[in-house]
């Protein structure tokens, strides 16, 4: 097996439990901004939000929309659906800012995340984050969850305006960390953004298929369903 020196880890839903933390944050925003007067049923509101947000993130991953459009449209769309006034997108902007600020303070990690980070650190790997997440919240997430000290460098798509799976982000990550593709591996939960991107860049790959979504193209080097399985590979 290749002797890897550098391990890049996707953040959201790979080690930081974005799904769980997002549910908490969305509900807090709904309550504190009194969105109930617009959407009386929280379940209907959250289902509509997650459906639209997922659609927009898929477009964003592939460079078809800009970040500024995504973060406003996911709320502006919901307000249009119920014909609620949103002059100059002010309410959508307020919803977005409140949600992101709340999200950045959440602390729930994916099971075995700490054990994995401890293990990889003890083994002497250089640990980095590579993420399409937003620069204004990703660093805060690490600190809120108490895992910032494990990570030597966070590489964000926001830094250069290019998202995973575009190879240019992976090449940029190698450049700024003084790493080589041949001894670099990525652990990520998104097959298209993380695994296909790593393949194209010549990196090793561990696909964290936590929810058994499967693959859409070439088989990854490794597929796991729990983070503790990484310790049997590296």
C-alpha cells in the first residue's frame, strides 16, 4: 500500500456532523426569527428548505451558480412560494445570517471523529481540511467543536473561487501545503465532489459512505461506512 504522509479530510458530514448541526440551527432560526408566522408548520418549512438547499448546492459544487446566489436563494425561494414580501431580499439575508451564525457555534461531531483524529495524529500524518464550505463559518466550526488543534491548514474553495471536484482546487491544496499527490489521500463523504475530484488529481481516496448512497462511476480505493474503519486502512 502507498505510504501516505498527508491526509486531507472533508469537514461537513465527514467529521463535523453538518446534518445534525444544521437541523438544530434551522430550528433555532425558525423560532428566534418567528418564521412560524410565515410557515406555521415547521416540518413543511424544513422540508422545503432542505429540498431547495440540496438542489442549489449540487449546482454550486459544479460551478453553475455563485455562492452569493445560493445563500440568499435558498430562503428567497421559500418566501416566494408563500408570496411573502421580501423587498431587496432583506428577510432572506437576515435568515441566512442568523442560520450561519448559529450553525458555526454547533459542536456535534460524526461518531469516531475524535478517535480518528487522535489516531492519525499519533501516527504522524499531516492533517488538513479541504472543503467547499464558506470561509466565514468553516474555521468557526473547527473551534466550536474543539478540533482546530488537529488541523495544520484548512483549504477552502472560497480562497480561489473554485469548488471540488475541480482539479484546480486539489492542485492548489497541494501547493499551499507543500504536498505531493503521490503521498496524499482524501477522506470524504461526497462521492462526486470528494472522491472523483481526488481521483482526477491523483490522490488516494477513502469514500465515507455513511448513508450507503453508493457510487456513480469508478470504484474508490477504499469505501467505509464508519470512521473507525479508517484506522484499519491507514
